[in-house]
């Protein structure tokens, strides 16, 4: 078992001895690289559409290809991760992310399509491995730490549209803003993973003995809402939450262009309001979520996101719409990390498998929600198509209410 770094810091308010050691910070950075490249897709779709001269549904195919790779890893990635181990899997993840981003920036359309797939494979491995390693390292404080990891991801996600918008505004092209800021960070993470074991597990030839320091299966926990339970409804909740998130991430910029006549570069910058809201709230994930039932927090968050959507959709001014997007981002912020924490906790001893199913749900959501929104937008207009978002938020809030009331009535061991 690897001892924590002497410089490790305890996360306040968790009461669980959480440390921000080199392993934790490297995992945060790996997730940040993935988040920048993934959320940057939302900023490059509009200039890419104009560059290629295609419809919104055509460019929506890029995140769909990305998501297909997520689905493939969710279905088939278990044996690969078992053979490689967490450390080699993360090394492969970062390498694929860098290669996919470079291919996506190619002037040849075929290579850009290949790049979307490669990028998706790298992201899928990151989404699969990082939560398991963090949960194994931090045990019952896993959901709070996942919130912090996603706060880092939100900050890098926020930087993506700003960098792309700046590059477009300066006439450098979207490729400079999409690649130049993040590839050096990816190289540093890759160097750390290659040169230092960091306590991550290696290849497995026999079933591993759980070891919290290496991201193995965590011991069962009794924190509110984290008792073992049925996996299917927890996965469905992840599907709904990710669908809402990427409906905003990938099409908010187009909404500012279509609804308010904003310039492409300005629209890319305005769309970052959603990511600002996510980053701010995720930075507060520990005090907001520690010791609370995850679904109580998610239910309130869904209502906040619904309020933000109403402002985003109804206010006729650009500034008002951006404020609504900011509120919606704050509401959506904690949904994924808290719901994913429940997925990982559903089956103690099978965290890799549960996380893989979580990756599958993320892939299905990213494949289906933005593409479905684009197809609807081509048929009835983006404003009408966006009305699917509040429907999903209401469903998610209702699920949270039912489970929280059920847990309070019958105890936290009730399957959900």
C-alpha cells in the first residue's frame, strides 16, 4: 500500500481523512484533459459546420462518433482494463486523447471523423478508470472527491470555449484554441503516469485483493444514499443527467447564434456561462454534498437547473439568456459526480464493472441527446427542440424524491 505524500492535504468537512496526494492530483489532471477536449467540441461545432458547409445534424455526428467509442468501452472495456491495470489504462487514455485531438484538427474530413472516435476511446478510458481509482482511494468520501475532480474538469471545460473563442477572435482559427492550451498538460500527465507508479494497480492475472490505495474495490460504505442497491435505476439517472448536461454543452453556442444573432466567436464565449456555473458549484462540492443523501442534493440541483433553463429559454436578451445558462450550469454541476458515486457504490467488489456501465450510460447520453436535439432542431427549430430539457429534469427530480422518501421510510438498505 502506497503511503500518502507528505504534502497531502485533507479535504475539509468530510471527516474521512481524504488526502490530495500525488495520485489524487494526477487523476484530477487526467480528468481535466479529457474534459477540455470533450467540452471543447461544443465550441468547435459551429466553426466546423461553417468550414465543412454541412447541416447541424451532420456536425452533431462528431460527438455521436465520440459517444459510440464511449459505448464500445462501456460494453467491451472490462477485459482490457483487467489486463492492463489502472496505470497502463490511464497512460493509454491520455495517449489516445492527444492523438484523437490532433486527428480532429486535420483538414481532411475523414481524418477528423477518425479523430472523433479515437478521442472518444481515450475519454471513455478516463471516465471509466478515474472514478474507480478515486473512490478506491477515498472510500466513503468518494462522491465528495468525485465532485472535486469534476470541479477541476469544469474549470478546464470552461477554459475550452474561452480559448477557442479567443483564437477565433484573433483570426488564428479554432484549432489553435482547441489544441495549444491542453496538449502540454496532457504530456505532463503522461510523463507522471509513465515515470511514477503513483500507487495505481498494474496488470491483473488473478482477481485482485481490494486495496484502497490502488483504486481496488472499496469496502462497503454506510454513508447516506451509498448503500448497495439495484444498478439499473442508478444508471438510468446517470443517463438523464448526462443527456441534460450535453444538450447544453454542445448546442448552447448555436442557440445564441440562432436566437440572438450572435457572432460565432461571441456565441462560443457566451456558451461558457454554463461551464462557469458548473465550475463554481463543483468547487463547493464537498460542503454541499458531504454527509447528505446524494439524491437529496441532485433533486434540488435539478430544480435549480430547471429554473435556469426557463430564464435561458424565455428571456429575449443575450445577457439574460447567459444568466439563465449560468444558473442551469450550477444546477447540473453536481448531478453526474453524485449519481456516478451511487453507481460505483451499488455493487461493492465490482466497482470496475459498475463504472464501466456508468461509462456506457454516458456514451448513450452523449450519442443520443445532442444528436436528437439536432435532428429536432432541423425539423422544428432549436428553440422548440430545447423543450426536451425540462422534461428530463422533471423526471430526474421525481426519481430523486421517490428514492429519498423511500430511504427515510425503510432505511438506506432499500434497493433503488
